């Protein structure tokens, strides 16, 4: 299946509008954030303006109050939003909430949509996702948290969770727990909606990480919590998607999240490369501008190549998604590539800024420590490369060539 590079005029117009929104409103607003109160005020103001301008929930259907964008237009929008850390938040498009909204939309009952999805869509509440445990991460089928039915009314959960992003900022959690230890591995787990705060969902701490944290990180949902789950009572009506469906739904939500991170990376890498170019065109060493040195031009060229590949990958994946085609292989390839791409570009920008890049006078140092996690979250590099490699072998055994697993359907 070939790829059509024509971007519809409507999608181009939305991208331009979002780019302007990020530049005119979000980036200037970043400077106004100094404490919890200013964050609340600035975000509320931004969101009111965004909604009035029709910039709200880009990936959610219009009948649910969103912009109803398809995968291509949404990808173009997300590739702009990543330029500011207020971008996605301003349009209620931030992770991890976005993927859970999609899960509730696809699998929620009418009751769950009314009670839990509506306030999320409205931007009144936030939600976190508790799957990973100290006991199990990359292989989520090793989770130990148990859910036991107590009569017909409730489930009682006991166990632990680890690295639940935004738990401290969330008003509800989506928690995975084992309902049937005797079922096949992928059918043992179910998903529950938990209202927070809750005496059975104990946030023990926000885990310290290598990411540089500001006073607002946790308020904005940037923290990652360790949680004890102790005699957590959940009404049966809060079971999401039916017993045994937790794992399938988890994979469904992660698939979107993986791509969204990568899309935001394009914007961040672009901003880093722009900063690098701005710096080398004015900084002189040994009697010459840095930009006149071939070695520096090679460094910029490598970054430009990576960004170009990243954009093409995302456009191809969006193209496939528009047509409902299987994109699992491309998704895994891009997930790994985009995490390395942004790391390389930001690292290069730091290098070219010298000590200034290492300082906190530019955002580069914060970005650098923040993006390292992307090689771990939503499936570590090795697990995706394992899947991709298996598909390469399968394609060879089936077709006598590996082309189908390596973008060969483009030709
Ligand atoms: C910043 C951040 C945010 C997160 N947010 C959330 C969240 O909101 N909700 C949530 O539920 N979880 C979250 N996580 C957890 C994340 O999903 C897990 O860290 C990830 O799945 C890896 O699991 P693990 O850390 O237990 O590593 P492990 O499973 O212990 O794996 C350790 C390492 O072993 C290697 N490895 C594993 N399997 C294989 C294999 N088959 N072949 C070769 N090598 C392998 C990889 O290098 C891997 O990094 C977050 C993590 C981070 C860092």
C-alpha cells in the first residue's frame, strides 16, 4: 500500500491554528507559572480561551465535545502541541488522561460515561492509570494485585502499584487487578475505576526520579506515585469492559499513548534544533562562527535527518490509521525511534550550547532528563525490538523476504 503525501487543506489549517495557539498563548503563559495558584489560574484562562477558539479534545468525536479529528489531523496537531508543556494541557489533550478517555469511550457503560468520562472531557477532573507494579512492568501479565468479588455489590482489591503518573493530581484512577488467577495469562486481569482520594488507594509517596522537577511538576501531573492498595472497595458497576478484559484494554490504551509521546517529541526536537541553530549562528570560537565549521554542520545535519525520518514515520502511521490498516509493526518501530531521536537532538543542542546547555538557563537540561524515561515507558526498547525482530523473521519465513516487516509495503 503506497502512501499519499497530500495533507488535506482542512488538516493544514488546523495545524496552523494550533501552531499559532502554542506560540501566541502557551509559550508566553509558561513564564507566568510560579506556584499552585498561578498554575490553576493560567491553565483555567488558557482552557477557556482554547475552548472558545474551538481547540479542545482534538482526538474526541464531535458528539462528545471534541474536535473529531482523524488520526492524520490529530497527529499534525500533537506534533505542534509538544512545543510547550502547556500545549496539550491547554486543549485537554494531556497524557495519561487522553488514552483513558478513549478507553472509557470505547468500553465504558452509559453509567461510566456519564459519571466518569463527562468530567474528564469537560476538563473538570484528571485520571491516572495504575498498571505497573514493583512485581511486574514490561511483562504486565505478572501483576499480583488481586480483586476478589464480595457478593454482587463490590470488589475488594489488595496489592501495590508503582509509577502511576499523575496520581497525586488525579481525581480518579484506573486500576488493573487479577480477577481470575486460573484463566489464561492474558485473561486474568480486569480494570476498575476508582474515585480518589480513597482510603483503600494509599499514595505512599511521589517517587524521586532523574527528571528535573520544578515546584509545579507534581501539581501539573508530572509526578509518579508508589501506591498501596489495601482493602480497596470498588462497586461492581465500576468494573470497566468486563472481567478478564483488563489486559486487552491496557494494550489498546498504550497503543495511542506510544504515538502521542512520539508526536510531542517532534515538536520538542524541532525547538531544540532551532535553539542550536540560533546559538551556533551567533557564537564564535577560534575566530569563526560555530555555524561555519563543517563538524558543527554535520551535527546539525544528523539531527535534521532524524527529525525528517520521525516526521515521515508518523505521517505513514497516520496514513495507515486513517484507513484502519494494521500498524503494529510501524508503531513499535516508531516508538523506539522517536524516543532515541529526541534524545539525540536535545543532546546535540546541549553539546553545541556548551556549559549554557548544561545549565538551567535554557530548558534543554530539563528536557534531557525528562525524555530519558521514554525508552522505558509504554514498553521498553528491548520489548518493542523483540516484537519487531520476530515480525522480521515471520515475514522472511512467509514471503522469502523481510520487506513486509520493514516498510516494504510503501513501494
Ligand atoms: C516516567 C515513567 C512514567 C510511568 N508511568 C506509568 C503509569 O502512568 N502507569 C503505569 O502503570 N506504569 C507507568 N510506568 C511504568 C512503565 O510502564 C514500566 O517502567 C515499564 O513497563 C517497564 O517495566 P519495569 O520498569 O518494571 O521494567 P522491567 O519489566 O523490570 O524490565 C527492566 C528492563 O529489562 C529489559 N527487558 C525487559 N523485558 C525484556 C525482554 N523481553 N527482552 C529483553 N530485555 C527485556 C528492558 O531493558 C527493561 O527496561 C512509568 C514509568 C516511568 C519511568
